[in-house]
């Protein structure tokens, strides 16, 4: 019999219940016991959804209050000493690593957080020491949650991040030089101990996620699989059977690793991202190994095309037999919204095109039945075929005028009028900026009052004029605070914006929007990605009114704020019927019009954010990566090249690990780059020296994901480190990212220290001159 399986389920709940509970706990509004009880309620609800859908293999330990990798850091006792010595409760220690902790006499920053492969989810990076040890925590989370489900009558398959991926995704702590993978011999025995405990608790099978198998692996990482999985094999029947899961790419290039998994019950592969790996993988399986076929997309919201999925599954069954094939999601469903049932305002025709997590688990169960007995689910198969046909034939998808404009794009439209030296000479004269100029990345706190007024306007409870007047008052406040702080380039604070992508999507043709389709980005931060359903165009200016007003009341240059074409694409749910390069160019043309309009209305500093540029980078080097970088860079340049030399173009990027594609960063030709950098080693900036980067850079000097306010000396120390790698005239001073999730007291405190530190260095270098 063909079984069905889900690799993981979203954590937040129908109405972002976990987000609300976490934030209530952080604000001291609920107790630790109440928070943990809410977590238990959500887990039970999510297991029941999958059971009721008919899923055979249901995961546990996929739930996390903050992040699943952070869970592993804690239950393997890999917590850095700066947290353990504070003697916090286990839950507070956990949150301190995720978001920092600054109360009760304790002041510790968060661990570094980076994107999970090429998704918009962030994981907390294991941060390891030269003298690192590992041990299993008392009553570890995977066992607690397995027993919790068992008590509810559900036997689950616990999920663990595999030992090689856990280490390979980690880093040496500051002051340490350890290669994380060298710690394998210390870590594997602790995994074996945990697996034995899971077997004793009643777990029959464990899902071991080794997603790094989709990477081009360093030799020492590739070699680590053999001893790790030989140790598991040596444990024999004392541990559960293992299913090794990979996702987000193919594993064909790492087939030489597969013999290490010879004792594993099965292998899971992502057949949504790389269906062409199916037959090669089948040939690599052992004589009794199971194939877990990931045919239901864990990363997008489009209804599964049952006919295509069944073709793949039939191929697998023909080769292996029914008992050796599991129908599965391609990855965890963490990256999808909770349920389509909450969406009451989607256009009727479009509603039938989508499938969220609760619907996807049903798709998995239907496919498992359909592959051997299609008549048992004939109604579901027919309805699916009708929905797929309706989308393919819809008039929503095509706009001839957009296609005509794309066809008329010329190479010259991708280039600024002059090179950087000429541009900077004009910008310096025009903008009158000092050495070490200070700015922020764009957004200021989205207060409860802003959210209330926006909600009232959305519901029609206040007029457009009333809402506009409210937004003007918020802009007045943002400008006045920047006057007090004495920043050098201002922003209007973005009080009118609900999200940096959704806001633009709502003003563009080609998008549709949800009301409750929230997806976890990190911790309690959720986003509601818009959905691209057709060709994209801009019917009217999107940001000019607010930016123009802000500039009219500002003493200093006002920065216009836009989200770049790559990020608008990556942080939406994109179409699957048109290549992403086509969608990105459409977005670039719409943004080009906006950039030109901003300049025409007196905005001479314009920031076009591309925090998703690196996230979109194909995971392996080669032709696919080269092609992506070409169209991504061209889209950014097309969006920004229509202005005069005296207008300064900024861009913002998440993470400073650019070494492997620095040529593309340079090719963007932005006048100023700001990058998330506060939790990274300043040595990563060395690439800017090595590549003789000529333009200006603003590495983030403090972490905006944490409520912690760094001391002024910390800012000075970070700037001093940066000056080892950057020229003074090249360096801008700014936070890591936007400040919308922070409170005003945190923002004012941190920015005061930041500006004071910048002035210290300005004076220091002025005296040198």
C-alpha cells in the first residue's frame, strides 16, 4: 500500500496564535506556563488536521516556539556560555539566543540568524566553540512531543536536523577557529543517545533532515556522512528506522554519499524542484529502501496538478512497487499559510487555484489513494483537473501591453548616464553629506495606533482624507524625531505600509491578496505574501505622495523607499506558468516608472531594497546560478537607471556573505549599499578590499531583530572593526535593517548611540585631516 507523509506543518496557527502568545509572554502579559500550554494546544490541533485528512505519517518535533534549529542547539546543550552563565530559565535562555535579552540585570545579544537555504524563513545559526561539547538535555523536546502525540492517540515520526547538516550550517563563535564539521565525533554519540530514547518511547521511524545534500559540499563535509551514518547503522535495532530527507534541490551530484545511508529505511527527495532526479535516484536505492516522493509543493500555494504528480508516482511504483513508495510534501509546509478556508475575499475564480497547508495535507492523502485506486477519489481528481484547466485558460494571466513594453526594452535602459566617479561628484555637491553619514534603512515602528487606523481605513470606518491626515501626522513625528537624533539622510518612516512587498503588490496590476495567509519569517515575525497571478504593471504612482510630503517638511535629504524587483518577486508567491525572469522584468519596469516619478518630485536619494537577492541565488554554482544573476542584476539596473547622475541610488541587502557572487553585487552599480552585518564577522567585509569596490557601503552596526539597545561603545567598536576593511570616505553608518518591529524607546536609544558614535569618528578623522 502506498502511504502518505508530511515533512512538517506550519507552527503559527489559524490566526497567528503562536505569534500572539510569544509576544504576550515577552511583554510579561502571560506566564511561562500559559505560553507552553498554548504551544501544546497548537501541536495537538496540527496533528489532528493531518490525521483527519488521512495522512499516514505525521511529523512531530517540527513545532518550535522560535526556530527548529535553535531547538537543536538547546537540546544538544550547544548553548554558548554567555547564555548559560546568566542562569535564566530554559525558555528564557532559548528566547535570549533567538532575540537577545536585556532585563533583570542580564544583557546578551542574539545569535546570528540567516536565511534557511533559498527560502524567506530564517534559522538561528549554531555557534560553536574551540572546546565545544555536546550532551543531551534532560527530557529533550523531541521525546516530550512524541509522547504528547502518543497520549493523544497519534503515533508520529519525529523530525531531526541531521548531524552533518546541523554542523555544516553552523559557524565558529567569535574568538574561536573551530571548523564545525570537525566536531562530528563529539556530536554523533549524542544523536545515538537521543535516537535510542525515541525508540524506547515508541518511535518506529525518525525523519533525519540532511538538506545540505543539495549543496556543492566541501570535501570534509561530504566525507562526514559516512562515519555519522555508520554509527547509526551500528546501533541497529536499538534506534528507530531512519528516513533521510533532502529538499530544495537535487542530490544527483552527491550520489557518492548515498552508500552512507545504506542502512536507512528510505530517502526523501524533492520532485517539485527537481523532478528529473526521480529515475536516477531510484537506481541508487538499496534493494529494499523506500522512496519518499516529494510531489506536493511545500514552498508555494498553487493547487497540485494531480495528473503530473501521478505520472511521477506511477514511474516510481513501476520501478519499486507500491510498498516502497511514499507520497509526500516536497519539504516542510512551514513555508505555506495555514488554511485556504480562512480566505473569504479572494475572487471566486482565483480561489480554486490555491492550496495552503491544510489543503496540501489532503492532496498528499488523495494522491496516495489515487495512484493505486483512482476511482476511489474520482470526484477529487475531476475537480482538480477542472481547476488546473480554468487557471490555464484564464484571461487574468495575460496583458498584451505589458508584453509589448517588455519586447521594447533596450540594453541602454540598464545603464546610468555616467560612471560612479562622475555621479558621486554631482551627488556630493547636491546633497552636502558629511563623512560617516548616518541614515536608517527605511521603516520606523509600526505602533498599535498605526495598525488600528489602517484597519479602520481598510474596513471603511474612516475616510481616505482622515487616514491621509493620520499618516501625515505619523510622518511629522518621524521627521521630528530624526531632527532630534541629527541623522544625515532621513526616511519618512513608512507608516502607510503594511508590508514591504504587499504594499506595492496592492498598487500593481497582476496581483491578488489574502487576509489570513500568514507565513513565518523568523521568531514571531510573520509575513503575508501577495500572489502573482498575471502580467504586472503600475497603473499609478505608489509612494510619491508620502515621500513628497516628507521632503517638504525635512531639513535634510529625504530618502525615497522602494522594494526592488527581485525581492518583490521572491517575497510573493510567484506564478509557476511563466519563468521568474519574465515576472521580475515586469516588476522592474513598474518600479522604473516609480523611481523616475520620485526624482521628478524632489526626491534625490532613492533606496531600492533587494534583501532577497542572495536568498534567490540557486544553491549550486553553474549555469542556473549564472542565468539567475544575469536577469536579477539586469532587473535591478532597469528599475534604477532612469535617473540623473545627481540622484543617489541606494540598495539594501540581507547578510554580508557575498564572496561567491560579489561580481553581481558590483554589477548592480548602486551608489550606496547597506548590508545586514552586525552579527557577522567584520572580516567578511574584506571582499570589498580584495575586489577594489569603489562605491559606498553601510554595513549594519546593530541588530534590529532584537529589542536590546547596544551601548555607544559597542557602536564605536563595530565601526572601528569596519574601518580595518573600508575607507572612511566609503563608510555609511546605519542599522542592519528596517525598524518597524521595534518600539520607539528602543529605536531612539539605539539611534542616539549610533549617531554619537558616527560623530566621534567624524571628529576623529577631521582632526587627522
